[in-house]
């Protein structure tokens, strides 16, 4: 935010301190990149006083309005805004055709990576792990060579599919040799919609989650809801560890 609010005298008479000193004064008291073009425009304005003669009283309100806009921009959360537009905006696991495929959207990944202050490579690892986790939960076969029926997978609750993908994404990002991947995952997580955060409440061991997923795959009549998956998760904890997920 621009913390420096010049008085009317300092706005109208930069020549008193010289253009270089005037520009330096604004830049050293501001954290915003907007200060540079603003200061330059003010200098240009003073070189062309006849163009704006008589408009002195409008400068101060304009400056104050610009500061309010800058304060709003500092509160604006770009990544959260982007993810609310389309939840598949970073990448997608597309299983609509005969051959499922994964797509990554590099432009948005680069934009979000910069906003989160992480590297593009690290965020790419997170997105790719997430989409591969979708593929794993869908077409990955169990010991009986069974996978999740595509129609039933499509009908499963959105929170279940995203929760599973996020759970396995966290595991992968902790274990791969890309140092910044888990940091990128942690920075992205709070900005994501609620469906992408349900796994944080599971407090479950990987084998319990896998067993609950296997049960969810075999559901044919019941509604494949998050509540049903939570019950399967509790049952798996009891079965495997006597109640400890």
C-alpha cells in the first residue's frame, strides 16, 4: 500500500526539491510498484502546467482514491478468486472419452505460482499429483483386478473424489524428491474450495483411506456421499487398528 500521502504543497511544487529527489521521496515511502508511474506522471504534469491549470483541487481526492484502490488490491486474493471461477482451472483428469487423459494448464499454473510465491515446477508437481490421484482412484485396479466403474465414479460425491485426490496428493508431495512440492501444496490448500479440504478432517492412515475407497467402489445402490465415505473410513479404522484411523 502507498503509505506516503504528500501534502498539497509537496504535490504542486516538486521543483522545490528537484525531480530526482521528488521521485525518490515517493519511492522510498511506498511499497507499491504503482508509485513509479504515479511519480513520473506527476513530474510530467508539472512540466505541462497549462494542461491542468485550475485542476489543483482535484489532485488530492484522486490521490486518496488511488490509495483506496491500492489497499483493496492488497486484500485481493488472486488464487482464491481464480479457483472459484472454475475448480478445474489448474488441470483436469478427463475420463469422458474411451481413454482417460490428464491436461495441465500452464498459463494459470504460472500465474498462481507467482501469486503463491512458489516455483512453477513445484506447483506443477502438486497439480500433476492431484490429477494422477484422480486416475489412481478411478482406474487403478485392486488385488482382484477391479477398478471403479466409470458411471459410478462420475456419480460419486464431488467431495469424495476431491478429498481422495487431495489426500494422496499430500502423501506424494511429502515423499517425492522435489523439495518445494509440499510447500506449494500447503500454500495452495487454504485458497481452494471446501471440497478440496475435506481430507484434512479425516486424520486417517493411508491403509484406512485405501480400504474405505475400496468399499466406496463397490457401492451400487446407496448414494455415494461424503457421509457414507466417512462411515467407511470409521469402519476401516476399527477393522485395521481397533478404532484408530
